[in-house]
C-alpha cells in the first residue's frame, strides 16, 4: 500500500479514490485535489478496506467496476453497502460509471451511496461534487448538532 505513513492533520480533508481506469483516476484526482482534499488512492479491495478503516475520510469516490468487470461483482461497493452507519456517517460516497444517470436519487439509494455519476459527466465533476457534499452537510447538520449537544451535556 502506498503512503503507509501519510499523516492527516485536523485541517485536512481526506478523500479516498478507488479506480481501475487510469484515465478516470487522473481526471477525478485532479478535480478532487482542486477542491482542496488530501487524496489517497487504492488499487484493490484489500487496500481500500485497510485505508478506510484507518482514516475517517470525508469523501470516497469509487469506480462502479473497481477491481472487477461489473458493479455486481464489485466487492468494494458491497463492502460499503454493508458498513454500519457509525462507520459511514462522516463520509460522502460517490460511485462513477457508465450505467448510472448522474445524480439520480433512486440509483444512489439502490447503491447505498450519496450520489451516482455517469462517467460522461466527468467534465462537470467539480460542481457536482461540491453540490453533493453541501447537500450531505445540510442533511446531517441537525444530527451532528444534536450529537455535540448530547456530548456536552446540554441534553439530559
């Protein structure tokens, strides 16, 4: 695994990219870096699990056929779908592939991710990712506020 000793500071925004297609990886990497994320990439499912369990990622972008030939065989996607909410809550999960309609909420729901993006829309990835992350923040803001109030003892 590359970057075993890569440290994350509290001000970093860590992102995890899981792609088999090098062109897509390069395009997504450039856009995510431009958005200010500290990027880690993985090359197989074992690296994904090791990385994901080691760092609390804010953004996870996954190729629909990462390490396989179809999304049905995507072990990493199945792993994400079966994670308990306590391990998923702080990350925004995005899947990119040719069989999705960009930002289709039913596709995203079926895949248990926040967003799905058609690979033909990679040129528009920056505003799409910004929108998805912002929507997720709005959705979870009440939960996070309540969680902080409970931890600080404001609710008894």
